[in-house]
C-alpha cells in the first residue's frame, strides 16, 4: 500500500510540476535557512566537555576596588580573572582534586640553524593538571609532571600542528627548542584538541584556536612570561618591575579547579572564603565576601558565549520556516482542488476516506523529504558562507549526523503538519459528486 | 465594477486567501525587522572614524634574545620606515585604533577617588602620531618633540600634556571649554589638555565610548612594538611588502609579527556586523522571492480553475480591463489584510528583539515603506496571471457546460 501511495504521489507531483517545484523549493529554503542558523546556535551552545562539565569549575574572588564593583551593570559579580599572587596561593593550597592557573602568552621560537627564521607561537601557560583535568589527548609523550611545575623546568607540550612545523610530525619527545633564550625540552605532543566553545578561556575568545604550545605556569616568574590576553586593574600602583606587576592587584590569571561532588563544591567555596578572610586581615579584599565557582556550562552562560545575533537569527529563521509552511499549505490546498475529480472517481470506485487521506499524507511526506534533502544542501552552502563571513576556523561549523537527521525529520514532519488540513479537505470530497459536472 | 463577483470568489474559498494573507503578514514582520537590523549595522559600519583608514599600514614587530635593545630597534625602524619614498609619517604606538585591541582608563576632573571616572580609550604615541593616522587636531597644539620619551617597563609615567577628543572633553567638562584644563588619571597624577581632536574612534568598535580618546606623548617600548605608518594616497599596497622586506633585512633578531593595512584591521573589527547584515540580506531576498513566486503560482492556478467564471463574466459583457481589475483588486485586498496583520506581527517581533536582545526600537517609518513595497510587489506578481485571465475568451463559458 505504501509503495502504491508513493507511486501515486510521484505521479500526482509530476502532473502539477510548477506547484510541486514551488512546494519543494519552499520547504528547501525554509529548512536550509533554519538549519544553518540552528547549527551555528547548536555549536555555540554546545557542551565542549560533556563528560566533565559538571566537575570542572572556574573560580572567581572579589578582590576589586572597595569603591565600585568590577562590572557596573552586574554588580553582584566578582572579577572574572584572579590576580597572579592569589592564583599562586590557591595553587599552593591545592584544595581541589586538580587545579590549574593559566593565561595566554606567546613566545618566539628561535632558529637553531642560521637559515631558519624565528617565529612567534601562541602559548598557553598552565600547570600539569591542565591536561588531565581537561582530558587533553596526546599522540606522543605526555604532560610534564608536577615536579616540573614545582621546579619551574623549561618543558613544553606542542600541538600537532606546531610539531608538524618544527619536527615534521615525528615523535619529538625529548627534543629541544629555544625560546626566550632558554632551552625547552618537549614533554609531549597533543592530538587535535579544539573544544568548542573554548570553555577554558571564553574571556579571550570562545571560538578561536590560538594555542600552539603549552608551558608550565611556574615559568611566569623566571622567564617574565607576559599575558597576551586581557588584564584589568583598578588600583593605582607603581609598577616598574616584573615583581611589582606580579604582586599588583591586576587580574589576568584564569583559575579552574576539578571537584568531584556538590559537597566538594561547597567545601571549596568555604576554602576560598577562609583564604579571603585571611587576606582581609592583611588589608586586601575590601569588598564584601563574594567568592564563587562556576561549572563549565554556568561559565559559558556567564560570558554569554552564544552571541545575541545568533539567537536573533534562529528566531527569524523559524518565522521564515513558518512562511514556508504557510506557502506549502496554500499550495497543497490549491493542488487538491485540482484533484477533485480524480478523488471523486477513486471514492466512487471504493477507496475509503482513510485510503485517500493516507495517500495525501504520503504525497506531502515525499515532498517534505525532497525539500529536506535540498534544504540540507542549502544549509551546507549557508554554513560555508557563514564560515567565510566570520573567518571561522575550518570545521568549526559543520553539519553533523544529528543535524542532518534533524533537518530531514523537521522537513518531513513540518510538511506533514502542513498537509493535514488539505488532506482532510480532500477526504470530504463526496464520491462521484464531482463527476457529474464533467 | 462591483465587489460582488470578487467577494463571492473570495468567500467561496476562504482558506486559500487567508493563508496567503497570513504568509504576507509573517513576511512583512521578518522583512521589516531584518531590514531595520541591516540599516543599523550599515550605519554603524559607515561611521566616520576620523582616521585616514585607507592610507595607513600597521606593522607589529617583536625582538628576542638577551642582547636585544628595544629602544635602538624602534629608533632604527622608524628612521628606516621614514626613509622609504612615499611614507608620510610613522610612529610607534601602544595600541592601534579600530583594531579591537586597546587600552582603557578612567579620567576625572577632580582628584577624588570616590567620584566616578569617565571611561576612555588611551593611546601613547610620538608627535607624529596624529599625522600617521591622518587625525585632525581642531584646537590647541600637538605634542612637542621634547615631550616624547621612550616608555620602558621601568619608566615611571610622567605625563604633563594630553590630547583629548571633543567627545571625551564634552563628557568630562560639559559645556565648558576643556582646552587648558587639568584631568586626573587613576593614580591622581594630573595632566593638562593641550589640544583637542575634533573626532576620532578608539579601538573597540562595539564600545559605547568609542569616541572617547585620550592621548599622551611617548614611544612605548614593550615586547611587541606596534608601528603606525601613513603613506601617500594610492601607495599603500605597493609599500606594504617593501616595508616588511626592509624591516626584515635590517635586523634578524626580530620577528615581523604582522603587516596589514588599517583598512583590513578595521574590517575585521566590524566582521560580526557585516556578517549579520549580509546574512539578513540573503534571508530577506530569499523570503521576498519565495513569497512572490508563491503568489504568482497560486494566482496562475486560480486563473486556470476559474476559466469558466471568467468566461461567463466576459460573455455577460465584462471587458478585459474588468477581469484584470478583478484579479488585481482581489490580490490587493488579500495583501492589505495581510499587511494589517503584518503590522501587528512586526511590532510583536520588534518588541521581542528589543526586550530580549537590547536592540534599538524599530523605526516606525519602515512600516509604511514596507507596506508600500508589498503592494507594488504583489501587484507585479499577480499582473501576468491577471492578464492571462483577461485573455480567456467569452466562449469558454458556453463550451464546457
């Protein structure tokens, strides 16, 4: 029966080619646009580390000016980064299961041979825990160990791309490279790792990959590694040396901890409070106690990682899809009017209302399927366009299986909803009534 | 001609016309709100930055190694750049306007920490800075060369003179003349306003204080040195590789991090706005195209369906003109009903955008413009089917019975 219905549907579609083409076009454009905007939204709103997003927490402490809040529009918020020396103290206290202080920097990779050119590489300065906390995959070697953190050893973990550039993709563990006049030893090479959004640093860009290597946080002091990310200050301090900068009230270090349970979360905030209490006695942290930890998704919300433009586009594109469905209903109705006599004849020859109804629904489902397929192609094009417009890295926005199935499903479902009323109208055509007028 | 046959046709099949009207309504809501967003973004991108954007080259260099002398490097680089024919002026700067990367500070008119400061972008460059960006000083004076010194990390800031934009001056001093007045930095160090810039944009194009800029004299000698270079009109693309090559050859202990036109940097800063405007333009083009095609398709079909009615009317004496009028008027009625509903929907969507996303309030003038366009477009869409309807010969009425 289904195959017969499909056959009838194809036949009927051929008979009214223009109307059929219009319906397919309407559904295709609607699906194409809404899938394009949905994919971008889905990417921005995605969970970058589903296995651990509820045990990883960004830490904030209110060390800001006693006179005014960090953010005038959201006075309840503490600064989104911490000072260098507070990060140092938290690392030393080590009250989480794992913890890392970190920031963006960049280093000059100096040539070993005369004919090579030096170049600058983006570096993430972090502790050994960074790799285990964030499930970073390695292809060669491993993270440096905690002893290297403690002794501020010049070790480096390379990304696959930088290892490709420097060592032709070979296993480079143990190799050396010169940066800041210092010999660094390669501890490991990580595989492609591009969590989207870049949850560990939404402050300096949630959708761009800028790290080419990782070096120990403890080198900050000795090698004077400066942050290339944002820094914020409130206090008028005389800063004429590296030590003064590190001891200043400027906030420029990001701090993440791993905690196993909600109880640990409360306990950790209590630890933070105790630390701040101690600092208050030293005359720092003059604002009311305001220490918080945010899990990964809370941290993404905090930074409004999903752009408003993206939400507006999703809203408008679904209105667009509504227009496409209204078009489809109007076109279907029109088409069925033209089929009155055929339907009358089928009814007169014994086809029940059910059979006629099913046949109509199969016909719109076929149209929906065709529209969905073309819509997917359009969405693919749309995403390429968006990637070009926003200079997004390759592969950042692409259709995955979930979105492909969603697109086809949405196309068939919405066209069937659009087909319900016209199909019902067709069923009400009385048998033979239409035949008389011919 | 009476409304009779038309109304009876419309009333006989209410759902079809109602659907078209609804489609027109939603189309109007999307088109007007999208158009409003597009216009706003275009207006934002077209703001005058007060800078000679097209003739400026920005070069970032960074030295390395223990023996690297940053002051020497900057001095030699600037001399080298200025020796290239076609270069008008060059300076080292702490940041580059319109680039998205910058420094902000707060200024006060009285040295009192409890008073809210006025937020502003902050630049530090030499006496050639204004010329290197093509910025116009409207009143007062530029920096004297003797006020300009190298700012190393260990330098204690000493800033007797500053330049401010008129926009910042207004925010600080209101109606009073700011020239010659004193402003206080975060550390309460005073500076005298020696010159006023009519207008220039700072670094962050999305900041509401983009027009607030304070400039203090100096040559920042940090890890990364940012050079701002202005060239003779039309010579930019020719000079960019030459500058890069000459800088590269002159010192191997230094990396040229990037060498770009200011135009490119500014374009990048407006990338999101341009992207949004283009996406919405595509959306409304597709939408209008689709709605027009559907109207054409439906009207053509109705003409075929109603050949008999048309033939009968023709046989009873209706002229071709009357038939065309009937179809046009019918379509006009549907469009107008749709537009009326569309106005309500448009305002609803505009309200949602305004409340949820802090977008500006819709410019109401777009509504009549949108409805007018809709009338024209839908009339165009229905004209050809109507003309074909008018071509139905009166005899059709008699033949098929």
